[in-house]
C-alpha cells in the first residue's frame, strides 16, 4: 500500500467511515518462518521487487538501520553501555569507527542518567538513539521515560519535545536468562500516553520499524527480541526504507480464529497455527508491530470475519498488553464474538530460571487455547 | 576455646562480641562445625597459636580519616584457615567454570577467583551478626558466610539442594541465620538496601555494622549516591565496600568514571583504599571500619583494590579489554593464596609439599560437593508458583491462560 493511500484511510477512519483493510497479495506471500532460519524473501512496504536483498540476521539488520540513520542525519547520536565496540549483541558494530566517537559513544553504567541525558539531547532537536543493554535494566530510567519524555511536549504546550529520542532495548526470553535477562516490560510503557512502543518480529521488520521509530517525532521505545538476534535470518532490502508505525500486519489469512501477537512470539504463534491447521482450523495471524498506538481497526476487522480472538505474549498475563487488546475488542466487536477472548501468556510469577520452559506460552499452550476457542 | 583465643591474640581490636543473647557465630567456630574442617585436624601439621607479625607493604590511602596500621598479627591457625578456605573458594569457582562449559550450569555465572582475599579477610573481621549484602559475583561471599559448597553448586545447577531451592541461581544466594542478604542481579542495589539494614541496626541498638558491597562499574549508579547521603545524614553504621577489580564488564574504570578512585569520591564520607589482594590488609581495614561505625561516627567507605582472573561472566573471555600478560602478571605477583602460602612456608609451619596436599584435599572436598549437587533433584513444578507472595495471602495468580490459577497458599 502506498503511503498516500494509508494516510487517506486514516482520515476516512477518523471521520467515522470504516473501510475494510485491503490486504495486498504481496503481504499474504510474506510468511515469517524463523523456525527454518531460512525465511522466504520478505519485503517491506512498497517493495517493488527491484531493490537488492541481502541475507541478514536481526542484529545485522538493526546495525544496518543504525548506519543509515546516522548517515542520513548528521545530528544523530547513538549511546549506551558498551555500544562503542559494537555492543553486547553486535547491534552497533562499525558505527563508532565510521561516524566517530562523538556520535557513537559509551556511557557509564547509569540508566536513569542515560535516558535523562538522551531526553535533553533530543530536546535540542537531535536524534538521540539510546541503548538500554537489557530491558530488565530499564527501570531506573522509568521515571525519566514516564515523567519527562512522555510529557515533554504536552506540558510545554508544544514548545518543546523530545521526539528525536529512541530507546532501543533487547527484551524477552533467551533460554537461560533468568530473572533479569528475560523480561518483557512492554506493557508498562503502553500505559504512558506520549510514548510509542514498537516490537519487530524479524530482521526486515526490525530495520524498517527502527528507521521509522528513529525518524518519528515522538519518543519511542523499541523492543528488540534478543532470542532472535542470531536465529532469525532473512533477505532484507539494502537501502533506506521505513515500515509504517501504528499498523499491524496480517501474516496469513484465515476464517476460524484471529491470533494476535508481536515480536519473538510470532514464531511460536506461527507454529501453533500450523499445528491446528492439521486439525482443520484456519487461523488469521496478525503481528501488531506497534503496541502504542496499536492498530485496532485491523484486529477488529479480522475479528468481524472470524468471531474469535486469541492473544499471546511472553509477559505475565495479568495486565499484560493482551488485556488492553481483549478489553478493546470486547468493546468494539462484542456482537461479532462467538467465544470469549483468550490470552496465552507468561505466568503471574517473576521470570524463573530453571522453570523457563514451564513459564513460557509455548506452541502447545497456544494451540490448546485456539482449539478451545474454536470449539466454544 | 583455643581458636577464639588465637583470634584475640591476632591483634584484632577488642570488639564487643556479645550479641543479643547467645553465642556469637564467628567464622572459626562455624568452620570447626563443618565436616571438612574436621579433616583439617587430621592432615595439616601442628597449628601454632603463637602470634606471627605480618607487614602490610601496600600503604592504606585514607580520605578524611586516619588509616589503620600497616601491620597486624596472625597465627598458624589463622593462616591455615585462610589457606583452606581460599583454596576451596578457588576450586569451587574453577569447578563452576567447568560445569558451565559442560552445559550443566546455565544462565549467568560470574566467577570470583582472584578476589578471594576480600571475602575471606572481611569475614575474619566481622561476625555473622553483621549483615552483608553484595552484587552478583557472590559465590565466595556466600561461602564465607558459612555456606557449604553443595549449597552453592546445587543452586548454580538449579537443584533442590541449592540455597534458594534452585529458584535463584548464581546471583541470588541468601543465608537467613547468618544475615547474608544476597546476591543481587541489578547493579547498584546493595548500597540502598544495606543502608536500610544499617538503619535497623542503629534503631535496635545492635553492636553490629552493615556491609554493602558493590563494584567499580556500579559506582556510577545514582542510587549509590542517594544511599550514601542518607547514611551520612543519619550517621548509620554501614561500611560500603567497593570491590574495584578495575573493569565493569569490559569497560576499564578510567573510561567509566570521571574521578579516579572510589574511596575519596564522597566529600562527607571517609574512605580507605586497601590492597584487596592481601587478606591481612582487608582484615585490618574492615576491623578498623567496624570500629569506626560502632563508635557512632557514621558510614565509611573501603575501596578494595582487587582483580578477577576470569572475564566478567562465562561469555566473556576476559582478554579483549586487558592483556593476558596483565592477568598472568597479577597472578604471579599478587595472588592472594600465594601470599598466605609464602607466609606459611616462611614461618616453617608447613612445607610446600604439605600445602600441596592440603590444596588437593580442598579440591577433593569441592569435587565431592559437586557430585552431591549433581545428585540433587530439580525443583518440583509446583515450586514455580510458590513464594511469589507470602504464604496464605490468598492472592490468585494465573497460569498461561486464565483457566489455570493458583492461590498463594504455600
């Protein structure tokens, strides 16, 4: 879909005329199959088949986006713990060498300081790309993000803003991360008007969404699925492109149930959909991509068609972002629902160490929930 | 007891050792209670109680206070104890390294070898009524608090015999009776928590100090400054110990901190820089600090100049930001176990062969503990839901979907 059309659509929605979202054939061809680690060519928005593709994993794609971001805007900076040598996940490789240590630099170990500093830098009109080494460490910075970054524009009557601030942080289970290297804190940030929250599922999405987040004029928290940094490999277009924020993507069309997720969980959901397809259940799989603001219309349109909804995320179930989706869809699509909205999520416990396999919303738990929902 | 007598003759300041009724658990007592120290009686040569003077060649640097004396006294008994415990610590860390590489220990594992003198020297000057809290490089601190190697290794392996029932892992080991408050994965948290512990000690008029440890990397966390201000404002009995091993992960202290040095960072809190590779220097400094606090003079900061041989964690080879020559050099010149070894042989208390045999025993102890840990079962699945809240709180917690729920009962 061209950007112009999308903008028109938004206007139309705002005026109350709901348009069903047209799904292009290009998008239906797209299928995230990180399981095989050999994804089919996955192209971004507006891919016309002419751009050259390069095999990249997720950290390489993020790195590529950061190179492009700094190349296209001389007033942009990347900073955080250990970013200079390339970062603990190799996302910032080569940047300090290419753009200099005044634009790509290490900070001391002080998250609150890092984000506060980033807000100030952004308030001066710069693009401040801050890295928080693990999402588990973002909490000292929570005050700065919630009380300063999110409210900057509002409280100054639009005189000031820190829209140039982007906070990148690896999130999610990695197999052995335990309490403090596995958390998915995205829900905390979706509760803050003024922020945007974005979660890519794959290398090509990571590159496009990150460039869009960096260039968006609102402070954005960008959660990168650390479990997929090496594991997800895809043909990613070289060159500069953005994937639109605030828009969900339908990965596969289906008629029996709508399945919604984001980030690394998409891999699990894909497998679950494959599993239930053998039982004759046709799933429509949606990746939200942006959690704040989230694409209500796409999900609602899908639920209108299927009448059933299953949401899944790694974060604990109580007050996870799935709760917001469930409430909103119950509000919007009540008469269309044939079954209660189901959520398959992490448990209401701290993220455990040895118990990780029990804690996570695995393929079988999701498949189970799908089967329950369709036979309600 | 002859052991306690030896302790007093070691030149430690005469501290009030009587806690709130009952026997103060000090390190030597607990050691004798443990099975492997019993073996020490059998195999090691005659332990002399005669005081042995020890020089502390690296000068203490003091900021806004008087430094402790550059000498102390030890005894044969203490030297053998130091030698044994440090060897067990060293062997335990090396065994953990191997278990990790074999894939039996998973998650994060931060090894302490090289820094043993800090843990050991500190405990020699404290009692287990002095609460201790530290960061994630804590296996040896926990051992020094009277734990067994099995409790450490089983926890690393995630087994029921582990100190936190396998639920905490490497960074979360605790000892209730011996006032060891862990074990923290998030850097910068020990100082504020320790400050709270100290407030309780002061209010309850206990003759004890809190000891909060953190590293050079976490010294730049804001909450550390917040905690220190509170401690100084209220004159709390807390000793802040910075284990300066010169690298926060791969970042050298020079690249992270504007001010070189940690002991003299805070204008209103006195500090002492200590040679952290000498168990004697550490002991003297911590004893001095404890006396300072118990005299009601407020907090004090100790910077331990120490070194870790391993990288930051098991995923860090430790040689990309420092040279192998540097690591070998420290091992050759400043190894904490070697220092004690040299003193024992110099005083004629044992030969090198005898000490080698002793070290071999320690290794055997650790190997036995590893076997015991490996035999321990993994936690039951129900443990996943326990201890989120206090027992009988009746909070309902949900499983993967809202159909499965547990009430916090146990």
